[in-house]
C-alpha cells in the first residue's frame, strides 16, 4: 500500500552544509505487514520515514499511497497524515496540553471531529495503550512518568485511527519493563487492530522477533532487505555496516560454526530453546 | 528555517579565518567607524572595492554569502522607502497624494541604504569567518580593561558562547516538534495572524519545556566540573598575535585614515 520510488533526499541543498541523506531508495510495504527499519545512526532511517507521510518532500523520486502519489496535489495532506501516523523519537517531548485528554484529542480534533467522537477516540487511544481513561484523562501530561508519557504520546496518534503507524525508535530510553510493555502493546496493535507497523530500531533482538520483513540502511542506501531469517543470514554484511546480530542468532551461528547441525533462522527464546534442547537430546540419544 | 544563515560560521582556511579574533573585532570596529566617516558616494565606492578585495581573500562562497543578506533585506528596503517618502527638500520627483518623493529624500535614502548594506556585509564577513568560540574569546579579552568598571567580561563572553551554542540546537528541536505536531494534523501555515499565533502553542510549549530542561542540565554539568566564573581561569587556547594580525589592523586603520583625510 505504501511505495517509495527512486527516492533521494538532500538536506540544505546548495549550501556548504549539504547532506545527501537518502540515495535512490525504492521499496514497497504491503497492508498488514510489520516491517523493521535498521541501520547505523545517520544512515537515513528517520529521513525515510518522514517521507512516508509527507513531512519531507523528496528531492527526487516519489512516494505512493495506494498507488497515488502523495505529492500530486490532489490529495489532502492532513488525510494522509491521519492514515499514516508517525511517532517521532522521544515523542514525550511533543506533549503540550494541560490534560492528557486534551493532548490525546489534539490529533483527532485537527481532523475536525465533533466532541462526542473525540471522546470515543481518546478513550480508544488510551485503552490501546493500557492507560485507564477515567484516572488519566484529567492529569497533566507533565506529571507522568517517562513510560506513561510515551504511551500518552502514542495514544495521541492512535486516536486518529491510522491504518499505518510508523514508530521511530519507540523504545529508546525506556527501562526494561517499560520496553517490554510497549513492545507487547505494539505487537497487539499489529495482530488485533490489524495496523500496518513500520518500526525503526537499533534493537536487533526486538526487530528480528517482531518484524516479518526488514530494510537495512547504510549511508543513505538500502543495502539489504527481506525476512529476518534472510537478512541475518549474512552476518558478515551486517557487521560490516556497523550492526549487530540478534543475540539468539549469534548463539545459533556459534553453535553451527562449532560443527553442530542446527537451524539458525529462529528468533524467539522459546523456539531457540526448543531447537537447542532437541539437538542435544537428539545427540545424546544417538550416542547411547 | 534553512534560510537563516545570518552570521552562521563557515569553517575555512583563509587570511580572514586565521586572524586573531581580538584583532578581527578591532578591525570590525575600525571599519564600522570608517563607514560613518564616509561623506560622498565616491567614499562608498572606495569602501566597496576594498570590501570586495577582502571578500575574495576570505574564500567564502558568494552564493551562500548573499543568502546571509536575505534576512536584512526587508530592513534595508524599509529604510529606502521611508527616506524616499518622508525626507523633504529639493526638487519634487513624484507626487502620491499627500506623499512626495523629493531630491533630498532620494539622496539620503540611497546614501543610508548603501551605508547599511556595507555595514551588514562587513559584519557578515567577520562573523562568517570567526567561530563563535573564538569570537567570545575575543570579546572577553577586549572587555578585560573594563573589569574595574564592573563589566563582567568573562560572564558576558560565556553567556554569548552558550547562547550561540544553543541556537542551532533549538532550531533543530523546533523543527522536530513542528513536524511531530504536523504529523498530528497541526497546521502552521494557513489562517489569519491570530489563528496562526494560537496554532503556535503546540510548538512553543514543548520548545520552552525543552529549553528549560537543557538549561538545567547544562548548569548541573558546569557545576559538576567546578565552574565558577572568570577569576584566575586559564584558557585552553591562548591567543597570540602574529605579524599578519598587525597587517590586518594596519590595513583597516589605513582605510579609516584615507577616508578621513581625503574627505570622500
Ligand atoms: N534537519 C536536518 N538538516 C540537515 N541534515 C540532517 C537533518 N536531519 C538529518 N540530517 C542528516 O541526514 C543524515 C541522515 O539522518 P537521519 O535520517 O536522522 O538518520 P538516522 O535516523 O538513521 O539516524 C545524517 O547525516 C544527518 O546528519
Ligand atoms: Mg533517527
């Protein structure tokens, strides 16, 4: 449903500070996918996702939503942004209203909804983020904890009822519990609310487990793409561009390198545990 | 937001870049005084040629330089119009209802505009080739004699450094917040002036919150390193004047004397 065609982006063109942040990127994201975008800091991930809902205008190339260019002039940018919602890194910095209710309602209000619908939307957003509507709605967003603030910010974009959510490093700076909780909520949005999720992250363990497809960026270019099993099957390349393998893949590859005939395309603790147990049990029973 | 290049330092390696910042500030002062000594258009032409020579010695890209002038264009234009319309005297060139464009107005307008343009260009030449840090160093040094009069040179320089240091950061931050709110359907571009002002709230509140947070963090970081102002503070980079600095200063002084005594 989202397609990027030959997209290049240059920041501050014509000045000595010119940066070529993206070079000739083409990619396609289908409805219902959970895609991960990974790459070193400065590789252009944030620049790319800001193109997907028209916050940045491509220097050349195009962005298509359901086959229509979002820059053709015929489409309403606000409508696009409500369909393709983007949550920036450290979204808690964007909170500004006196109450959680007002802040979450900001997005839907801009869509011109009436008060009754607004209330429904706010309730929906907060509930999706497991924040109790009654007890949070009148609190000041500035009095919340870091994790809560972030969930309120996220509720703010969910209240616009988007079809696609783009999350730029959603778990950066959270403690392990907050991280786990947020990831579980995102996973639920994907599986139950049927949202298409695009997640930018530095955490290979999270993304290999959650995403069904990965895009790997390096220095403004799309260098690898495919299922996690495919992408992490080229450990050499991954390390070359400054990334890490997921811990579990590393473990499985080490075992394989030491001559054990074991699968390396598994990414959850349960699967990997089962595989290793099976291998060793199997091995022992062979010897006996 | 990308057009705000006024005084944005451009690193480089040229005669102008390598001048001692104290000397550079003195030169700037001398040249500004010179500009106010100019009495005829010939003087401006002379000064203009001089500035063009300096500009080519600075190796600055001229396109970038001209963009730096854009923000003051409005002020310059305004000066010109005001003089044209309201300075009276001499022949009348044009009548627009109660307003007239007269000879003295045209003369003064052009004269003042030239002075203003050259003033901005000269200042820009200096600020574009001096890093904010050495700029502040220079200011601190120049203010040193006034310490006894109670002017806290070091503190002023420190405040300048910090302010300059945070301008790009805050611009980046405001750009980010603006985009974040636009992603939530905010509109910063349309509507009348009141509406626009109200629409800025979602931008300004987070910006202030973040500025205060940064100020707080910075204060703690400085305190953690036992910062306590100017007394007995040593410098990481000592400033040394070299022959070329004296050359630069002599040239500026020469310019001033030439204009003063030739009467142009
Ligand atoms: N607003 C901007 N102005 C100028 N350069 C930028 C801006 N945003 C990002 N860049 C530059 O573009 C490149 C890609 O940045 P970004 O997309 O933020 O990378 P990532 O999100 O992968 O860390 C970097 O070199 C960065 O310095
Ligand atoms: Mg980024």
